[in-house]
C-alpha cells in the first residue's frame, strides 16, 4: 500500500527538493493521540518546576541548532536570513518567557476563600485555580515557520499550561517542521518528559482527523479564514465540543491625518511601503488599507509611496496557493470600478512563486461597495477621504487584529478612537502594525473575523487558552494542589479577597 508523499518545495523555483516523509495514516494518528493522552496523565503528576525545565531545555536546544534551522528555513520558505534569524530569536525567547510565567505562577489565578460568615450566611471553604485542559492540537502557520509553527507560541504556551501538544505540520515547510520537532522531542526527553509530550502529524486528512480525535481538548490555529471555518465545522461534528482558538483574517487599517502628513509625510510613506512589502507582505498584521486625506500633503504622500513601490522588486511568496490567491484577490480589486493602480513593482521572471508588489487607490466614499478584505501579500489600498467622510468609512470596515492612527498633538483623536476601538485588538499610535512584540502586555487577537476568541495568541496570557478553572470545596488539604494549601506562599494568590504576594525568598 502506497501513502501520500510529503515533499519539500523550493518556492524560488517551484521545484520539489526532497521527499520528507509520508502523510500520517489514521492508525498512526490514533497512536500519537493515545501517547499524548498518556503523557498528560504523567505530566499532571509533575510540579511546575518540571515544566520550567522543559521549556528552558527546548529554548536551549533550538538555539544550539540555530545554523541548521535557519539554513533549512531559507531554502524551504524563501524568506531572508535576517528575517529567519530574528524569528528564531523570538521563538527561543518566548519559550524562556513562558518558563518565567510558569515559575512566577500568577497565571494560575489561585484564589482562597476560607470558610466563615458572609452576607449570604455561613460559607464553605472554596479554593479555585486554573488547571490544564489536556492534549492540544496546534496547526503550524505558513508565514511564521518557527514562531507560529512546530516550536512556536501555541506549542510553548500549551506546554507551559501542562498540556501535551500534537502539531499538524504545514505543507509549506515540512522539512523544517521535521527538524524542529526532532529538536523539541530530544530536549523534552532530556528533561524526562514522556514520549508523547510533543507529537507531529503530516497531511490534510491527518489534520482533519486530529481535531476530531477524542483525546484532543483544544485547537490552536493561525491561517486563512476559510481554513479556520473548515476546522470549526469539523469540531462541531465532535461528540464532545472543544474550544477552537483561531487567528484568521485581518485588514489592519491605518488612518493618517493631514497634520501628520504635513509634519512627516515622506517618513510615513517609507514606513508604509516597508511594512507592506516586508516578508513579502505575508504577515497577518500587514496594513491592507490606508486612509489618507485629499489635498497637497496627501498627494505628496501618495506620490512618494508610489515611487517607492515602483522600485520594489518582485517578491517570492511561500507557496503556490498563496501566490495564486494573491494574484486572484489583487486582480479582483483592480477590476473594481472604484479602484485604480497607483504603482507596480517588479515583474516575476522564471519559475517559482514570485508576485508583483502593488499600490492601489480608491475613494473612501465607495469603500463599502468595494468589499475590501485581506489580500495576503505585498499590496495595499490607499483610500482618499474628505473631511467628514472618515468616521463613516471606518464604520464600514471589518474588525481587525490592529488599527493604527498617525496624528499630531493638535488632532482630536477621540472620535477616531471611538470608532476603531471596538474593531481592533491592538490600537497603535504613530507606528506600523507589523512586528508583534512577545511580552506580558501584548494582545494579538481581535473581533471576528480577525479571531473567534477573546484570548491572544501572542504574549503571556496565551497560556489562558489551554487552562480551565476548577474549585475545590471543603477539600482535605492532602487533596488540594500544593498552590492552594495554606502553607504555600510561593506565588501571588488572592486570599479572603486580599491579594497576597510572596516574598522573594518564598518563590518556589
């Protein structure tokens, strides 16, 4: 019996480079899921210090294989070395950051209400904290082969929560997925983790079966709106529903005021083109719409941006599907009666998945008719507005991961913020949305269709996706998690309504 081959393709040529493995069979997938379930039972018996060691071991192992990982990533994705070096640094950092999160312990939301009188009468002893849900399925993203793939933020936040992970490798970088999975499993084994702690599957059928397997308790996904909806439909068919955490589609509008253009129009044009074309425009936070006022300052901005875009060479995209989608969506925009092409970059030459960068324009008054949505790749649409049109145009836009305002101190921003805040998960001022810092305060999500959840996929609170709350009522002390026992003082806790912080010497 022959099985589907999983091949690695060079996007610069479109040629097959190597046969990496075979698609995961249903039988093998069932074994991987069973191993994850057994690993969860074992992990549940370990303390937080074990997960700290695991995450730091993963980070060190990735750093130790930096040269191999980056070289393979360049060949398989077409992304530049500088981009992949930075992405690996981010991937290593976020593994260490989640180790710090687990060690610090406030993510558990440990809360104790001792038995006693209350305004409602005598109350029992109640103790609450978050516990891991169980094995998690993670779908690697094409555009972040490290930070949102096998060793990425979904994986390390799930491991930090105490959940085994099974990654569905992305077809755009199967060889890199295989390599990084080997690095992770070796690092996990070195800390004594069970064999099923980090699994991997290949192929579209395996991905579909994975989200429907009863051992899986949650799914993390970064990808297209269509792909996310397909997985959601599969999850709905399960006998037992589970949460789906999807980061899906985003327009990421930018609003530029006349005062900002007058003060720094050339600088803004350079920043915009760099943000639109960086990484081939294949970033979920790429600005897809820029609202620019009519008038001389706006005209100068558009002229500068057009000149810069015209000098941008053709860009290699990650795979054939993304290339075809880019060509189709951008062609559809160009054919809309209200859209004009302002500038085009270099034309693709030869084979491979290269595309032409584009700068388009439209009147803000007809934005709703154009039904503007995400175009994944190096293109953006400049919408020209007159005074009095801006808020109405913004109200017609879909929600996004980000919304950005470039303004000067003299501008009245409150009306803009009132419109944009309900439509975005991250509101930026005088910056560009590409580049998402991994930190305690980060939020990477937004109202539908940006995401289908209130939780972020970047930053420390991403761990919250893979935890569930449990309350112990009148429990014997020996049945309580150590973090809920009276004698424990190693993490922040809320005790009888008061926040109690540990002394530095008490942390453990």
